[in-house]
């Protein structure tokens, strides 16, 4: 099995600036592993909201996370500015696999790289949509390398 390697910045078409918080550090002096997943989710949803695709309060379609994964390469800690690189790795009829790299400010290689899969569902029925709305399709084009 090949050992995962960090990605370079140029592998991501979009970036979201993020900051760590005091409460993110664990007793070992770096970000607790669960924080990385929260940063992934924040970056993707920020891009979707900014693109006008995701309406978290009233939109008819919402994304449910059905799979997540993370590889860690270097520690991140508070206080630290981070940029989250985001790309779409796969787009299905009602699902999208997002890949995210977390970069320390000024670093060309990601400190962590992960993915998650959103299945887009009707807000009320929680059943997968038959196709993604046009606003999502447009937003995903901007995230596809």
C-alpha cells in the first residue's frame, strides 16, 4: 500500500481562509483530530453558500455527510491562519465527493488532506434528489479541477 502524500496548493481550484480557535487545541498542543473534519465541512459549505447554491435555513435541498476521511501530515495549532483548498473529485446524480487540503499560512504543501461525500436530499423527505439544482451544478464547476 502506498503511503499518502500531501498535496500542493496548485491541486485545488478554490480556497477558503480559516482561523483556529483557542478551544481547538487538545492536551497535546495541536488541533484535535475532530477539528479537521469541522474545518472541512466549514470550507465546503462556505463556498456553496457564497456561490448561492446552499441556503442553510430555507433551501429545498441539503447535503448529508455519508463518508469522511483524513490523512495528517503536519500539526496545526492555535493561533494559526489556515487556508482550506477545495475541489470536487467526483460528482454523481445526487452525491458529491469533496476533497479538502488544509494549508498553514505560507506553506505550499497541505498539513492535512481529507474528503467527505455529501448526498443531497430533499429537506423535508430526506430522500436523495433526482438531480442537483442548477445553482449547485454551477458552483461545482468552479470546484472541479
